[in-house]
C-alpha cells in the first residue's frame, strides 16, 4: 500500500512539473521571450538554410549583423500583397544591416554602412556569370548543395548564372572565369517604396539615410531575398526578436 501511495505521489509531482513547464513555454511564446521558427526559404543561405530551426527572443537588444525576426504589411514583396495567400503581418528572418541614422550605399553588390564595407566579414551568396561549358566543371555534390539557394541557371545556350558563397568562390576561382552578376533595374521591382530614386537597383543604391526609429534588413542570399530593398524600412516595433542560435 505504501509503494502505491509513493508511486501516485511521484505521478502527481511529474504531472505538476509538466504542466508548469508547459505553462512557461506558452507564456514565453505569447510574450515573445522565446520564439521558435523553421526557416521556410533560402533567403539567408548560406548562413541559415531552408528548413533550419531558429530560436529568437525579444529580450535581446538588436544590433548590426544580428539576424532578426520582423513583421511587414507585405506577405512577400511590394508587388505580391494581392496574392491569394497574402497574410498581413507575416514574419520574416533577415540580417540587421542599417540602424537609425546610418548612411547605406550598395556599390556593385557590396554594402557600405557609414562608408565602411559591411559585407567584408560575411559569407554571402552572390550570383556570377559563367559559360555553359564551365558549368560542367562544378562538382555534382556542390550542385546538389546549391540547388535550393539558386544553383545553376542557364540564361542562354552559351552562358549561365551560378550562385556561389565565399567557400565555393574560392574553390572554383582558379577553374572558372567568374564575372559578378548585377541585377539591372528592368529585372526587379526594388525601391518602389522610395519613389524619388527610380534608378536604384538591388545591387546599386544610395546614399540612403535610415530615419529615426527605423531599421534596414537584408538577406544573405542577396539575389533571392525579398527584404528591405523591396518592402522598405522596418519600424522598431516591428522587430519581434533577435535570433539566439546564429
């Protein structure tokens, strides 16, 4: 009889502890103290890949280079708010690049913040032009790994675009003639929110001063991210958390 009572007591204690833990998890989730996401896109390859699990918290102050969770009134880009699956207030995961008062310039695909090369210490995905014949020199394992982030896109019979991070760039620099590809204005819909600068592109813009209480975010997969270049500045209240495990 004593053994049964002890077992019942242990079960009750375990149930109480589980309930308390479950309650704490719900509270931290609702308040934003601890948030959990599965990354749905390759917008931040190679540093956060599609399908990666990330934890974020609104208890941490956001700083330059942090990955942050933000919301926007656009579901994807400024031109996709009328899509059938549009949801206002959708969550985004991007790198914080511009703080209030910063001066941003993108020069041929390189971001400068207050005249300093912001990208210098980052491993980013960029696109390069190569010949179709050179695309055959890329190892199959690398092609498979690149598939989700951009891979090889044949633009004609004789040429192709390849998405390389710094590691692959170094690996193939001696084998393939790589020419950085810059998106022209005619092929993208960036900066429509900034109507005074219609000539700006995703790879060449600025100088752009960040207003008070606003921030600027970019994806690490620079040609595959619908970020602030498309939906504009992020208000302070729309930064919902800082990623903890990156």
